[in-house]
């Protein structure tokens, strides 16, 4: 007899399970367009030079390895608030903000979900489509998870009208998840004018915004990519922001994230902090140290910050080149089909509406790997495989 006999076998994660299947594929022409991580033109992971320099500085300082406080690395938190709010931070007021370091952006989302479920409301609404793990995170946070229209599949554009109509009908004291920039998986973002309209509507309907900010710097630039958050902050919203340093610092495995909570009642800050610290303590006790030191070392150095911005711009530049090259290849080979909507998308991803059957077909016949929703990681493309990928896509579209 075993206590484990009745445990069911669950499927692999639809995204994090892809590298395992890809690695087992022996075909030499295989292409990995799956997990949302930047890759070089050679298809290799990239460690930023500024990160290497920061790690050298950290090593030379002979730091200890003591636990961080429950809410994390003080300098990292200060730097994160500056990145998110910039020159508007003084107007917004630090005394309206409480922030805690978390285990990546996912840890920030989970902590936000548990905080909201425990203390504010039980309903959260996600864009359709969204990052698949959002639903799991918030269901496990004991929230009722609904959705609202986001993407118009007829012309691969933002369904802004449907989005606004749905928000108008959401119950008060619900939360709404918003992607700050580079929407995952579609790459389609509202304009700044649409963000202002959404801010007015969400405030009027007494809905609580939760921003997922995982790609700052991968869209237009570091400033414009957080204008959505700054618009809501200056409009006086109470809200939460889950921030990830995985993509823009290349610190995927270091799990560096920050949860920021904004309130209009400054006296509630100690209460909010006590609740967040209690949630963290009962979950993972305190956050990891090394990645936080790396980010803080870079952002506290003018030279390393300059290096980081340059490297981030170079990563974005390569992704934009691959986006244009993919569209060009599709247009040349596509016999009059229109793929210009891809050019309007932002960030790491392209979303052209592949069905699960089409995803399975290009995997089986061409060894091209994407998640089941058809999201393409453009960083997986290079000059050697882009024609091959375009042929595969056109074979199923």
C-alpha cells in the first residue's frame, strides 16, 4: 500500500514544458519559438554585460548571505519605484506607496491575488487572451476568475469597444488585470488616449486595477512603456503593480520581482505592509538575495545603468528587425495575404491567430515549437531560419 497510489498524472505546463519536448526532438531543423525569453541570433541565452560587471562588483565586496527582511531589498524597492514612476514619483507621493520584493513577477501576482481575495474582493477579470498562468495563479489565490474581451481575431487588433462595454458591466469592487505594455500573448496595447479613457471608466465603475508589468523597455522605450501605470496613478487610482526584472535585465532564473500597492489613504500603509509581510512569511518567508543585489548595483551606478539601457535597446532592436523580416517573408510568399497587423504589435511576441491544430501541425511537420495558443517568440528567429518559419506558417494559414 502506498499513500500515493491515487495521485493522478497531470500534463506538463503548456509553456515551461516546451523546452523538454524541444530538447528531445532530434531533427536538425527544429526552431524554438516558445518560452518568452530573449535569445541571441545564435539561439543562445544572453547574460547582459552589465550583469556580469555587477556580479564582479558584488563578489569583490564580500557580502554576507543573511536573510533579507520579509519585504525584501530596500534599494531594489526604491529603484523599482523610480523605474515605474520616474519624474512623476514626487507628484504621486511615496507616502501613497507600499512595495515588497517578491519571487519574480509571478510571486508578485500571487501575493497580490491573495491580498485582494483576503481583504478587498473575490472577483478578478483577465483579458481574453492572456498569459495562461494568470488564471492558475488567481484561482489558487482563492479568487473567482472571469474575463473581458481584448483581442479582435478578425483583424488582429485591440477590441477596445468590447473591452469598454465589458468593463462597464463588471461588478463594483472587482479587480481587473491590465498588461502595462507588450501584451502577452498578442503584443497589442491600447494607445495612451485609450489608456486615459480606460482610467476614467475603471475609476467611475469602482474597479480595482492590477497591472502586470513584465516587459518595460521591450515596447517603445522605458518611459513610454509605463505611461499606462503613470496615467492611472496620476488619476488617483488605488491599485497594485506586479513588476518583473526577468526580461529587461535577463535575470530569468534569479526570480526578481516587486509588488507595489498604491493607496489614497496614507494611514493605511502600515496596515497594508503588515498584511503583505504576513502573506509572504507564510508562503516563502523572504525573497532571494543575489538577483536583487544585481539590479540595485546596476541602477545605483550611472555607468552600469547606461550600459543596461544600451543593451536593452540592442535586444529590442533585434526583435524589431525580426518582426519586420518575418512580415516581409510572409508578404513575399503569402500571395496577397495581409500580415501588416504584425508590425503594429509590440514586444517579444507575435500573435497571428494560429489554432491548436495548426500549432500541432507545424510542430509535427516542421519541428517548429510554439505554445498551443500560437504565440511566437520573435527572439527565436534569425536570418537562417526566418524563411523556413514563414513557409511553415503559410502552410497552415
